[in-house]
């Protein structure tokens, strides 16, 4: 999303769409009373004032609905709110940040059958549990190192999407994932030269904070 917007907020997602993004990537946690919320960290940021540093899992949703999470006063949305705001052409990629919330995430997704969704996680056990609970939901695994057998990791998690860090991608990796029937989604690519190089070796998607610049660069 464009840098002027706080990540994981509705203004940021809508601005990303306006800039030409065809997908949103977001992070989720769960409140004490079972509401799935969109936020990167398990605790509230300094912008939350008196609640700064409070664990999301220790608070009810009613405590958080008006809490600021950014310098511009942006608030933390629930996953339901984000999914209601997604256009039919936008795929929402949901990163599950904690174990034990898989069922709540799936129930939330089920309430929005018209939304294109996919779920991914650094914890490959979470990805596997999501896949086993609902094989119709596309699953992905995040990695920040170069795995010797990436297709094996993909299959082990029941995953379709392989999410490597931008420094852990080469043509051999892309080929191996494609041969296994998977897709390569690279994070987080904000450098135009690197984006062009990744496009040349056939990655399927790029996750970026500068959608408008990236799309303009790749289209020329």
C-alpha cells in the first residue's frame, strides 16, 4: 500500500486498490472475546495511548473499537470489516499470526462467501490445520530462509502459495515451486530493479508497500 497510510488499516487497503493493487495482505490476531482483528503485532502500538503495549488477546473487542493505531488516528479494523470492504476482484491474503485462532478465522471467512481469500502463515502447522479444516481455502507458507526442499515444505502444509522473502528467491526456486503446482508470492518488494528481476524469473505475485510505483515500473 502507499507509504502515506498505516498498514493493516481500511484507509491503507482502499488506497492500495486505488493505486492498482489486485490483492490485500493483512495480519490477524484474536481478542479475548473471539473477534478476529487486523493488526501486525500481538500488542497495541504507542499510538494507542493508555492501552499501548496491551496484548490484543487480553482485551475484548469493545475495548479496541475506537483505539488509535496510527499517527493519523487510524483505528484497528476487524477482519469482518475488511472483508466487507473488499471489491469482488480483490483477493484478501490473511496471515494468521498466532496458533489457536484457526477456527475463528475460518468462521469469519465463511461469513463472506463472495470474497476472494487465501490464508498463509510462518507457522506451517497453522497452514496445515487451515487446509485440513477446509481444503477449499487456498493456503500458503511464509519463509525467510532458503529451504533445501521448498516443494516438500509446500506439500507438507497442504499449501498452494509459497511466500519467500525477496532475498531468498532465484529461478531454480520458482521453477521447483511451479513444478510442484504452487505459486510464488514474494515479500516485501519496494525496489523497482529487484521487482523487474523477479518478474523476469516468473514469480506469480509481488507484495509491496508502493503499489503505484511498482505497477507503473513493471508496465513500462
